């Protein structure tokens, strides 16, 4: 995979994940994955160390602007040591799912230390069946979901027999530290450049929306969506998991057959993400009722991240996303009717270019000087009285062929999404190797019983599958790819 040129200064969006981070709201993404057999720890460390030249950002630290005039910059960590990032953990054998869930919660709870590159990997041994678990954390200022998948393809292999690692390029002569005058000008110019970039982004987005108005279908969709705008600008109605947070996290997970999700999509003429939102909203409806609350006339507002990453930007780090706010009634009991509603709503929102419009707003906010954005983050409080949304639901497509670490097949991949600011529960979904893997994140103060939602998600999905007339489908094994001489 070719490595694109990396920006030295963080963008406004990337910086926001640092500015708004609190102990109640650590801003790292991550995953819990399972592998057949025991991955030899020392060999894994040596393998990843040999690949670090393919991951230059992972050898850099975030450095605040010395004059607080611009956003932070990425600087080479002269003390980089791979052993500060990869750790071996042993749990009492035979460790089951509960023990792994408890361990993952303890790892995902604290904020990441900013005095070293913002990533770490934990290899967990002692699991039943001789399996190895891998728990990964990467700060959200470094990657979004799509670029995280691109990186997964570098760390892991497509074959049990790994392809040769590309040789390290000749070491570059590092420039000496600039003098204070040069650093001052860098700060001033960096802030100006970021403001200009966001202004150009705003202008290009406005031009694209204007061009979209020349199409009859787009004009009609924008007219249809105009009535929804005031609704999504209002705070969301609180659900049982929307409230004060402690910062203590818990992650549980579900696994579904991807072929069944696609069969439901085909039977009902929608998308896989429609299937996901239908099942998830059905589970939330059950969860609300299980807390003794009525769902009559109530809705859940999902914030669905939408990737704005173009084909030539795959492999680039940072965040290139907008959001799509989707409100779904909780009192629609018929799963087919709920699916139709979700499909119509998402199609209307996409046709009305809502994600692009909200990205325009984000670009305008990015024009604000960096010190003002940092001040807004510093003054924000993690325990706001009302949430802007009820839950985040991010769905990232992954490879549909098996991946390997040191010849050991990855048998499951559960993604982790951060939660905070009165949003006590989030859901991340990853499709991998013919399965859909759901990771449910909860703040234990706001939602001490996230396992209940996990179980209700199974009930909701299978209810939808039955209503769609889809039979159970047995997973079809996929053969591993043959190792290639070099990476494409």
C-alpha cells in the first residue's frame, strides 16, 4: 500500500478530538479481536517493529503549538520504543467472554498518555480454546473508521504465510529544530493555512450543493428535508442511557451472519445499514420498555458518521467524515414497517445532502482561530444536561476475506467507539470475513446494564430476519489468499 504524504499540523476536526477530551470522555477508538492459537509475543513485537516504517504517524507525538496560535503538530518521537506500545497480558485460564469483557473495559476506560504516540496493543493470553485476544486503542485525532481499516491491512496479513516486508527506505536527515522566530512564523502561517483550507472546503461544498440544485431529484429531496432541519437542531429527548457519565467504560458485543443481513436487505429493497439501524432501534425500544418507560410517541436520534474520503485518500490518516442524524420512532413494533421508515428516512437525508450541509457548518467552525477552538473545548463539560443525540451508530465495511497475525487467523473483530457528553451508549459495526460484528460501548454510570441491550439486539435482528422471510444461512468458509511477493 502506498503511503501518502502526511500533514504535519492537525486539522480543526482532528484537533477537536484533543480539545474536547475529558476523563469522562476519552477520545480513542479501538477494537477487540480474537485469533486462533497463541500468537508468539516476541515474534509479533519484532514483526510490527519491522513494519513501523510503513506507519510513520505511529512514531509521532502530538505537540501543542508553542505560541498557542495554531493547532498542534505531529513531531517525531526521538524516544520511540515499540515496547512502550505493545503489552502482554495473562488472565487466569481458561478465560471466557466475561473475563475478556471485564479486561477490555479496564483498558478502554483511561485517557491515553500524550507524551508518546497515541496508540497501543495488548495481546491477551489464557483464553479458553488456546485463543489469543488483541485489544487495540488509537486516538481519534489520528484516524477515523475508514483509515483505521486501511491500517489494519498493514498490521495484519491476507495469508497465513506473510508476504515479505518492504525494505526500509534510506533514513532521512532530520532538519534541526527551527529557531524561535521561525517557529513563531510557522504558528502564524499554520493557523492562516488551516483557516484558508476550511474556507476553501466551505466554498467547494457550497458549490457542490448549488450544482446539486440543478437536478430535479435533488431539489425535491432538499425541499422534503427542509422540515426536518429544525427538528434535528433541537436537543434529543433523553433515553435511559442519556445522562451523567463517570468515564468508566464497558464493551460488549454481538455477532451476526453478513449473508443474512444482505439477504434481508435484498428481500426488503434497502441497504445493510438500514438493516443495522432497524435492528438497533428495535433493541433500544425493548430496552426502554424494560426500564418501565413508555415508547409511545418517542424517538431515538442516531448520529451516523458518513465518510467523505475519496478513492485517492484511502491510506491517508486523520478524519474525513460528516454525520447523518437519523430519528426513528420507538413505537413502531412491526419490523418491516420500521425498516421501511428507516430506508425512506435515510434515502431522504442522503438525497437532501444533509451530511454535506452539516460538513459546511463544520468547515465554518474550523475557520475560527485555533485558540478559540481550544478554549471552547476547555470550557465544555462532559456532563451536559441534554444530549445532541441519543446514540452514535458507525458502520465500517471491512475485508470479507480472513486476515492473519503471524499465521494465526483472526476469527472475530469487535470495534469500539467512544461515548460521552450525555451519550452513555454507542454502537460500532464492522463487516469482516462474512460476519457483522457489533461493539456496544457503555458508560457504567449512565448504563450499567449494557448486556441487556446486547441480548435485545439479538432478539430484534432475528425478529427482522423472520419477518423478511429469510432463513438461517450457514457461513461459507473463505479460503485464504495466496501470499504475494510484495504488497500492492
